[in-house]
C-alpha cells in the first residue's frame, strides 16, 4: 500500500517525502514536509524526478522493510544524482545496512530526523561533510517532539504520545522508538488550536501507545480527552488504536457522553487464545477484551469497533487458532486488521520454537479475512436506514465523492464541490456493490 507523499522546493530544488507505516509516521512526515515548505521548497510527486528524496520508514514486518528498500531503489532510479535521506524506525535498527544501499546519503533515527533540514543543509554546503550520518543509539532519547498532519484538509492526525514500554514478545517498536513519552495537555490544546486555524473539521489522536499518555508527568489520557471535549472550534475527535488494558470505563463513558468524540474504537486483540496472548506478553486476557467491547456496545450500540489480530504466532496450534475464530465470532467486532506473524530480529518471539509454516499462516489469514468481511457486512447492515453525520472529503471518483460517518461507515454521493469539508446529516439508504453506503442528504436549512 502506498501512503501520502509530500514534496518541496528551495532555491529551485525539489525534495520528495514518502512515508510508510503508522499514523504517527504520517503525522511526523507531514510536520517535516511543512518545515521544508516554509523554507521555500516546491511540492512535487514522489514518482517524479527530484533533487532530494526523504523516505520515512517502518519495520513492523519484513514486508514493511522490503517496501522501504524498494522505495530507496525507486528514488535512486528516478534520479541517480539525487540525495536520499532515510529516516525513522529502520535507521534505529539497521543503520549499517541502509548506509550500504546505493544512493543513500543520509540515515537519521527518530531523535535525529527532526534535524533533517539542518542535515540536508550540511550535505549541500559543507565540503568536508561525509554525507552519511547513522544513529548509533538503540533507542531515541526520552524527549517528545509534537507533530500533526494536514491530511486531506478535512482530517488531521495529531501525535500526542510516542514510544512504548510494553515489550511484547513479537514487536520491535520499543527498540525503534524508545520508551513511552508524551506531550502535555496544555501543548496538545495549543496544537489543536493551530489545526483549527486551517479549517480542519476532524482530529485523530494518535501515538504508539496513546492510552499511556501522561503517565510519566502526572497526567492521564482521561484528563486529556476531558479537556479536548471542552475545546471550542473542532467538530470531531477520533481515538486511534488503544490497548484494551488501558481502555477503561471512564474513557468509554466520556466518549459515549461527548458531542465531539466519535463512537469509533480500534482495539488490538492480536489473539483470541489466552495461551497465545501470554506467550505474546500481552497485558490482558480474552475475558478483559470482551468486557471492553461489551461496555462500549452497552453505551453506544452502533459504535464501530475494529481489532488487530496476528495469525501464525510461534506455537499457535490448530486448537489455538480455532479458539481465536470462535472468540471473534462471539464478539461484537465490526471488522479486523489481519497480520501474519513476521519474525523480527532481537525479539523473544524470533527465538521461539514451533514456527508456523507460511502456507498454514496464509490459510489461517484467509479464514480471518473472510470472517472480517462477514463482520463488516453485518455491521453495515445494522446501520441501514439510520441517520448519521458525515464529513465529506474532496475526492471525485467516477463522479462520486466519499466521506465517513461518526462511526466510520464509508458513504458516497454524486460529487458536489460545496460539500467538501462539510459535515452533513444523512440517511444511510443501502450498501452499494463496492461496499459503501448510498445516502440521502437531509436538507438542514
């Protein structure tokens, strides 16, 4: 999957930003691109010939690493004379490997990447600068650098937290992004004010482990969303992925009673087997996860609840997998994000016995994808005929524009430019063949 791309120009030069991975990466890349734009850079497209390419990387899976390498090769092919900077998670874990790739001039980890402009200036203006800088630390410093995106000009991803202290047995994120750290409530509110000035209607709160917000500074995620709920000028907030052990009753109740926080939750499940969850070093049981889902649905019956799941974790037996399928079928989830286990260096899971064959992982993945499609179809069917508020985006695809309801249903209507970045009350008529809702817009005059 390709992600949004940002490009800039300074002194008749062009620079291309391309990001992989999570919403945090997107927010940070957007912030970096704005910094260059403010310096006078011109925006192009990543597939065009540029003088400088910046690739913000992801290492969650082996496939993510492969895509990052491919992007580096693509940039070098587009312009062999271009400067290429590689930043983020990949440099934290494998700086030497990146430095050996043809065309790579600059390698910056998470702490150093926010000095990207200065480092590129050194490449351009310092004769004795060697043109290569690799981060030598295994984890970034504990400092927090706030970031937010402008996205498609209707939605902004606001980074409020970074890093993770959980050290799940399969995950490299704590090694790549370091310990958990957060912005302050005061600064988050200031950033919200800046976002509002750009006429953005929806903000997605994002982080590596956002439920851990404020723990090291005497603040809490609950206090943050209470403060944001009182903020003026923003129409909608969404909470991105939040761990089930940190999603407490108070958070759920705040969302349920709020006019701005949307009934949309993304809760990582990872496995529906308590045995496998224990081996993953997850901090909850299936019983706790189910209780979170049940609490949400008791207060918000039409809330969207998505879950991440991993198939093929080492030692996952057929019985364990069947237990997961049965658990998901019995739990009121809206859809799944399905991942096959990817062996990552320096993790405990990489050293475990009983690795699952790739063919078995593919078969199990297909079963869960089918189950996810069934769940999503049921969720859409439950919402047919209801009235929802939709924020319309700017796309024009085959004469249709799209938008999302508060509970994350995708809708479409014939393109009308006056609807762009507007929130309208609609009737969800029926689901079209492409899986989106056809709607009637309610005249609110």
